[in-house]
């Protein structure tokens, strides 16, 4: 993976996002040349930090809904890591066209642009939400039926389908990564973000959406990036699916207690009730990770440790 | 299902297609009011026959890519049967934007228009191609992973995902029908159509794409329509998936022999080789049909009988 005649020249869409930033830094550190394509609708250049002054780095501000604007950025690349998407599930429920465009159509435009540029390797950040409300835990990659509960999930499933079709029709090879909750630096939404904001506004109480029993797997961003890189280098089939998550879980009430503890206050934790936090929420998520484990990859942090590490980062980001 | 204050007022998108025409006639015969929305890109008014003069029938020529054009047609309806799509898998491989637009985006526009009109019941003609190349036969509705092999299949999977998301986010209820090969009157493509055209051009030989071993389930159109109506009336969950197929299969070579026999000639059957007829083809398709069987529905014709009935219809249509 050293630069030179065999250089790895990578396009990262959504490279200014929370996960994208970590991926870009890691790729650069391993000798790749990286072109970030990002419309900065939710991504921020701060997520890229010192990467922006790296000689192998290039930034193209462009929206994937505008194929002409991205064509030049794709030229000469050897692979595309497609991370661009609306990151906030709840926004998509309010405005369903957002995920159709920034998820499904953007993925189609990425694929057509990659095909025109002769790029054959595609890596895609899908999500465990494609499983809908699974009835099987841990949930394997082969699980069905796939009944999305949100526009965001529908767009991830649609994007997976497009990637599979392009791989089989036009000879691309693709890795599809179905993420657990990925947490770490640069987060702009999610349960830790919400809890800290609520406690900042009212330190006496913390309202938890749902009954607190929602239980999910949380993975530290750098662990997620390492998993994708290991899996991507080993993929052989036209389309490989990988669940990417930690090997354990944590409940919403445990996260609430951690946040209250970190803020050093005595907030009373209150529950709105119901087994689901909000429309489109998936109350239980626990992925079978045998396939990614088989590559030798192991997460550095557990779900609880990832939460512990993320809380101060989000606090610093929110400025309190 | 009689007309009156409780009248069933149905929008059928793609109602001028081969399956749509039979559905529309059946709905009218059962007392429903039917509005067909069709852009006539592949549908033809002949498929509707005498239905066009029925007092409960209305035709709106409109494209689902133009939501404003369809809004009036949806107003006051109680359910939408969404059959509109590019019907020819191979066209989508040549022009992938076709299925993105006429499949995925058209379905999104249908759903948004239905939601705005307060229509809560959606019926959708999906396809067994969402299963990709399944490794399990007969293939149950819960099969995974879903790895589409064509743009058409990707658009069907994307549409299923959108329907599931709308059902769960906005309270619609939906039936998704995953069709085997549906054959009958009004066909404009498919293996019987191709074989007859080839034999008409050269009665001495019939070239079969692949090695002839491809084996699929064929279902007579009226049987398919009856299955959808029975299942739709019993559906309870937000989204119900139903495989819709005959209870048996037939191979491509058997179909070739039937066509040669029907043409009364001695054509030599030749094979191009390979287990797949063409890019995006699914060589083996056999659906688990226990769920639709449980409604009491039974197909009137086997796969072979459906083929036998279809051959003279396609010949008459082709004019020889």
C-alpha cells in the first residue's frame, strides 16, 4: 500500500464526515492518495484536521446529485469509498426526499461515474438498519426479510441493491459494510449528542426517548475504519457483505447513566415509554460478526469503552 | 367489494400493461372503480380491451416521474396497485437510469402522492429477482442476502424498501408480491416472445441463450391476479411479502420444444452455452409458495399449461 506506480488512489465521498475524516487520515498514513468529495452539508473540514495539508490529499466540494461536478474528481482513481449520505435518520422521516436523493440517487451517480472512469473497486458504508426489526440475534449478513423502518434504511438497502447490480452487470467488485452505531470524534447527532445537549439545557433531569431498554452495539470510529480496510483488502466475491460492530452491546439507560455521571450532576432520568425511542428507531441491534472476525480483526474498545471515550469528545465539541 | 358508499376506488399504475390489463378487468368485474395511470411507454390500451368503456373506468395518461400529473388521479382513491415499471430486464442493463427512474423514483413519487391523498393501502408487483441467485430452493420470502443481479432487480428491491419505510413511518399498509415469470396475453418480451420471433425469421433453427437448463416457474396472468386479490384482502401486517408463482417449474429447453412444436416445424435447437441466458438472467427460480397457498389460492394452470396457452396468444399478436 505504498505510493508509487502501484499507488492506491482513493476517492472518499462524504470524506469530511465523522467516519470519513478518520478513514481519510488512516488511508493517507498508509501511503494512499486521497480525494475527498463532499458537499459539506453535514461534513466539516475540521473532521479532516491535518490531513488537508497532506501532499496526497485533495478536496473537491461537490454534490453527488451533480454527476458532472464529480467526474473530474473520480478520474484516475483506483477505488471509491462511498460514505456520503444524510447521517440523521430522523431528518429523513420529516423529509423523505432527502434520503432518496442523498442516499439512493447519489449512490447511483457515484456508480455511474466510477464505471465511466474505469474504477472497479467500490466500498460502501451501509447500516444494520437494513435488517429492519430483526427477529434473530446476533443478526447474520444472510438475514431476511429486509424490511426497512425508515427512509434512511430504505436508501441504504436501495444503495446495496444498486451496488450489487453494478457489480454483477459491469464487473465491479464491492464491499458493503453494515455498521452498528459508530461513535467517536466529530459526531453531530445521536444519543450521546442528544443527552449532553439536554443535560446542558436542564441539569436536573434527562428525558430518555423510549423505556431505556433499547440495546445496541457501539463501535469506536477508528476500530470501524480498521475493519473496513482489512475486509476490503480480502474481498474476492463481486459483492461481499460484512457486519461491522463491536462484540457486545450497551443499553440506552446505561448510556444515560454514563452521560449523567460524566456531567457530574444528579439529573433524574425520565423515560417517555415504549420500546422504541422514535419513529424509525430500531430498539435492539446486535450483529453477528463472525465474518469480520474471520479476517483477524478485533475491536480495540467495547461498546461501553467507546461510549466513555466519546462523551468528553462531544462535550468539548459542544463547548461545555 | 360492491360499489356504493363503501366503494373500492383503485388506482392501478401500469394498468395498461400485460398484467395490469387483466387486473383492471378483474377489479371492474368485482365492482371496483378503477383509475389507470400509465405513460404508455410499454403498456398499450389494447391490453384493457372492453374495460375502457366500463362506467367505473378512467384512464389518465401520465408518467410517475411527474408527481403533479398524477396527483388528481390519486385523489379519492382507497388503494393503489403499483404495477408501473420498465418490464424488460435487458433494457435496464443497457440504460441503468431507466430502472432507477421508472422503478425506484417512480415508486417514491407514487408513495408520496398516495400519502398526500390519504391513501393507506398499497399493493406492489415486485419480483423474485430480488433474491439474486438464491442458494435455497424453493426460496422463501425470508431468504437473504438479497443481492440483485440487474438494474431491474435493484429497482424492485429499492421499491420494496421504500414501501416498507413508508408503511412503518406513515401508517400505510402494503402487500408486496414477488412474482415468478407471469405469462399470458399482451406480452411484449420474454422467452416465448423471443423464440417465436427467431423461428419466424429462420424456421430451420432456434438459438437458445445459455445451455437450456435454466428452470423457472411460470404463472398464468389471471392466476397471478387472483392470488394478489386474495392475499391483499387478508393482509394485516404493515408490510406483507408474498411469493406468487405456480407450484412447479419448466426448463428453457422444454419451452423451446413447445414453441418449435407449436410452429409445426423441425427447427434445430442450438445453445449458446453457459448456465445463464444473458447478463442479469437468473438461471434457476423456484419460489416457496406456502404463504400464498395458506390463503386457499391455487393456480388454475401449471407452468407447462401456462406456456401452452401463451404460445398461440403471442403468435396471434406477432401476426403469424
